[in-house]
């Protein structure tokens, strides 16, 4: 419900950590809403209703009346977020913001979605609210507040020929995003009924006039987590590990002395139910604000684990954790004696012929790598990783991720195919529905196996449905989230 985009040493450590690596899944996609950019200028009855609900939201929030706040929500909201899950989010993620001290309406889009600027004690955010037909909340979404983004003076270049209905669907989904001045380039891939189409927009570097292509390399952020869990599944099928193995079996004695870790299993690390924090609190002294993972090594990771406390009982509650998946990959590397790049290459990329996917880029891949830009449109460093690489270090291309999506949709009986299939099996469904790393989300009544990713300079999206024989990949070299592009394409093609 919260998605912050402040710099690493921004408002406070807690909020800054939440931006790092794909926190945006839980906080902005769980409601699965996509928005138009047109604004209704005249106040309507619907806007007055929404304003009235916002007054109640603000009152209940400030008085910590969480049950009363949840009572304002409708059926579709509650299908996505249970009462217990909502309470957990409210207490763990919203309460630290302090009270709503001031607010103002920013826009009311399509007579449906109201955006309010909300000034908290510690941060200014924007709150998006929409109501269902019964005037109950069907979306309640906190986002970082930012002023309206300027539009490009010159239309972005594209490879889209606009010849087919699919071409038109993709263009309609992409145009608002790539039309913003802060964005740079987009690569989009669609796999529909066995046929592949790719589309490219903008530039690999602002001002170079070079359109991305399907082999352009992007940071893919937390989509990396799904690769890590494929390796886990592969090793499970090989009999090297069990999902139920306690993590203490694979950690040094100096770490296992921390009794808080004794009940965490490998599956808990993969499906975000370990109880571990989203990020270790000794991350910030080890690095800089623009490249937060670069210097965080195994010594720091194990040092943190020696004294850490859990936020919940392992296996009981979903709480997205980059730390957890980073630790999972570290364990897999120790078991195999291989680097993360070697693991991913040997288990996934070589068998599938994915030649543009890696943590560390060769000279050839570096030549195809984009310049990356933050959400405000400024150049920012690409991220480097050490111990936490398995949570978000991979780079890839639309062509490679389409190969990956196709393999996930048609798993077969190979060793890799059986591992991919295992990652789809539901391992948790109390607060959210997950396989191994993959999230199961609902878009207009259709379930998708999904993950997205975000660094300070990139945004990525991958979702597929085997029965619909449909997959969509979106890669952007800007920190501005591109999730709505993927969602809107799926909604039109499913």
C-alpha cells in the first residue's frame, strides 16, 4: 500500500529502505488498478462521494481505528487483502508515517480515481482512492508524491508499425508512459497463442536517437528472485535440499547461535514468510545512497543475522523481504560452490539458450546495456551487488525474458522444466498467494503468475497465464514504474 521513491538516505531509514528493490509489488500492484491520464475538471457527485470517504479515511487513520478503516472497503478490495493482512500493513507500514497533518485534492481521473496530496509528520505522499458501485473503497494506494510530469516536446520514436489490433493495444498502453519527459526507453514483449511480438519505444540513452530493440539489456530488479527460486526448486528435485530444511543447517555456528533463526525454512525465504526484515539494518553504513547493495558482503550479512530479531513467526505472515531471498541465494551458492552468475547460467540460461541474462555483464552485453534514469529523469548509477545479488542483480532482455516466460508456460519433463513447474506450486495463501518467489495475482478475474522489479534506474514487469497462453514482458530504463503498461496489455488481450 506504500511505494516510496525517496533517495536511500531520504526521509528516514525505514521509508528509504522500502523503495529498494521491488517493494512496489505488494504496495502498488496488490490492488491491480490502471489509470488514465485525463482529468475531470468539474466536480461531480462521484467526486463528492469520494471526498467524503477520504474524510473518514483520514479520521480513522489518525485515530488508529484500523477496523473502522477496513470497514470502508468493498468486496473486490477484501479479496485482495484480508482483514488480518490489512491490519499488519497498517501497523507495520502506515503507523510509522505519523498522522495526516494536511491534505488536498490533486486530481479526479475519469470520474473514478481521486488523488490526494497528504502531508504526514515525516513525509509527503499521495493517496489514490476509488469507490465501487456500492461506494465502498476498491482502491486505497499510497505512493510517493511528485508534481505532474512534463510531457515530451517531440513524440518518442517507436518500432510499432500499428498494423494489427495487438499493435494498437500495446501502443495505447505504452504511449502515456513513454510520453513523459522523465522516461527514456521501453522494450515490450508479448507471447500470445505461441506467437511472439516485440515493441520498442524511446531511446537507450536520452539524446542518442537509438531505439531499443528486443536484445537491449536492462536491469530486471526483483524478477531476479524468480530465477533464484528456480535454482532452489532444481536442487529440491535433485535431492540436494528440501523446502522444509531449516536455514540453520546451512549457516555458520556463529549465526545459528541466534535462536530466532531456528524455525525459518528454505521455503520461508522464497515466499517471504520468514519473518526477516525487508532489509538488514546494517545495510546503510556499508554503501552509498545511489548504489545501496554494492558493498554489502557476506560478512555484513552474517553479522546482521547473528543478532537479528524476527517481525513475525516463520511461515505465518507474508512480508516482502529482499534480505530473505538474498540469504536464500547465498545458501544455494554455498551448497553448490558456484557464484550466482554460474548458478543461473548452468541451471537456467544455458539450457534455454538465454544469452543476454547475467549479473555481471561481459563487454558484449555491456555494449547493449542502457543508460538508466531515476523517476525524475536524471541519470543514476546502475546497481552492483555482492551478498544480496539473488534478490535483484540480474540484467536481461525482452527476447530472453520471453524465452523464460515460454519455458514457464510449457514446462515439459526436463530437469529444468520440472523445477519451473515446482516454482508455480502454491506455498502460501493466507495474506497473499505465492509459489516459490512468484506471486499469483488477479487481473479482471484472471489469475497470473507474476513478478516485477525496480531499481533506482529501471522498472520491469513479467506475467503469464498458461491457460490463456499469454505472457507480457515490459522493461524500462527509468525508475518510473511501468507496471500499468503490463496490466493494461493483459486486460485487453486476455
